[in-house]
């Protein structure tokens, strides 16, 4: 699972400026922002999305712009699978990769608020199997902030060995952590899927339930994210059924070839990372549900979250350490195009690219997903996507 932790757009190249103008003009032609806010109905973001999608040759691109109170605009452009002729729909499901990490930190926050966990609780106390390891005294929160000392990932051979055990996923994670705890610690920050597997395993131990069950009960169901699920979306092949015979009932991730052709990947074992990586990034959901989740974290910035205590939201959104901007499942950076502080995360399993950005001082956010790993055109268009939706002083948070 890859996640390039940089949201800063490149210098204003002619391509970037063209994409930003294209997006802004398409949105201006589609709606008047004031009218949209007044009636609280999402405007159609599709014209702007289609401009970026077609120029970058993306199979599909879906997006939503939101405030803490409403989804302001949303849309979808393109096909579920490249050259399939099957149009993507606004209700379709999209893989969000490492944005899942923020869901895991939100789950942990819920358990902290319920006094079932402490941020500074040593791993050896939260997960007894870590008791004799060099990670025993590392605070739980450090595993969510990529400061535990664990490596980025299991080796491919170790992952294959665990998957081939055919043990239940919870046992696979426990065995994975046993392997990880034998590795010598690294110093400082290292982006680590292994850290999230370890954190998820600790949560499973403390509440005697799988990470999937815990996330569903404590985060997905309270927020009514009914479309959310795990792994690549879509129908998988049954016994004796070929993947080529499957209906294209959901968007498919795509691999990019040497000749820049996007090859769709049918749902199945090769369409996502193994389920044991769940806490680090196996969620999928609709763009509306992803925006709804983003709204909850915007409300957390305002102290009105339905899920988390105000101090818990603040801690999750605060960088841990002074050598980078990574908080707990979120990156915190000042961005020129946003006019200040952003809280964001991206994600990719190499076949999708997802981005969720919050701009708390303007009470705005944007969610974008494409079903191929291609980040540059999305980042280059961010300023254009957001320009029509900045609040006026009268509609800013806290205004009368």
C-alpha cells in the first residue's frame, strides 16, 4: 500500500493553470454557489471532473465538496472499467486505500473516550505478546503516528507466508505482529503500514473482536456509512467462474502499463492488498459516505463531533513530534491554494488513488477518487475545484 505524503502542488505549470481554469469555468457554468448553499442541494461537479478526467486519461473520477453542515457539490465522470462502456455512477463504491488509517485512529479515539484505551499506554500493556520485545514501552499513539520504530511493511515473503496459512484474518494479524516485533527498531519517523497492523491487533486483543467488527460498530454504523466495506468493491468470482465473466457492477482498479494503458483488475485476491492489512488501508465506500466522514472531522475541529470528545479530535489532528506534519492518521500542512492549514490523507493500493482534504479555517473539505494510481492531475486541479466554494465572511464558521 503506497501513500505519497505530499499534498503541496508543484509550481504553477501551464498544465496546472489550465486544469485549474478548466475546473473553475466548468463549475461556474454549472451553478451559482449562493443558490446551491441556499437550497442545500449538491450542485453537479461532473463537468469539472470530466475535464480533468479526460485530459489525464483516467478511467473515472468522482468527487464531492462539503462543509461541516452540507455536501455542496458532487459528481462522477468516466467508466467503471476503461473502454468498457459502463458508466460510473454517483452511488458506486471506491477504494480509499490509506485514508483507512484515519478511520483506525478515529476508532482508537472512540475507545480512548470510553476509557478502554490510553494514548500513552505502552504497547506491552495493550498487547501482552509485545511484553519481551523492544517495542514494549512504546506508547500506543506512536504506532498511529509512524513513530513506533517499526519498518514500513512486512516483506513480500512474510506476507505471502501469512496469507498461505489460511488462518482467520485476526490470527494472521497476530502472527504478523509476532514477526514485526522481532525486527530492530528504527529511529524517528517512518511511514509504516506495519504500525497500523500492530495498532489494529492491539485493539482486537483488548476488545476481543476483529478490527473490521470494531470499526463497523464504533465508526461506520454511528456515522451511517452504509456503503462502507472491505477490500476491492464488486462481485467476485465463485467456484468454477472466470473473472472475465463477472459483470462490471462496480468501478474496478486499474494497473498502468509501460505504454500508459490502464488495465482493469477484476475483484478478487489480486485486486487489493491482503485483508490482514485492513487497519492500514482496505476500506471502500461511496463518495457521499467519504464526504460524510470528512464532515465529521470538520465538526471535530469546531468541537461539535458526534463521535469524539473535543480534546480527542484535537489530539488526532495535531502532529506528534516536531520533525514533520503527521498526526494520528492525518497529515497537517499549510497550503497556499487553501489559504492556510489543511488536514488530509491520501491512499492507494497501486490500482486506485484517493484524496480527502479538510480546510478547517474555511469549514470546507474535498474528497476525490480515481480508479487508477495517478495523483498529479488531481493535486494540480485542487485549487480550481475549491475556488467556487470558498465561504463568504457571512457564511464562515461562527458567523452570525
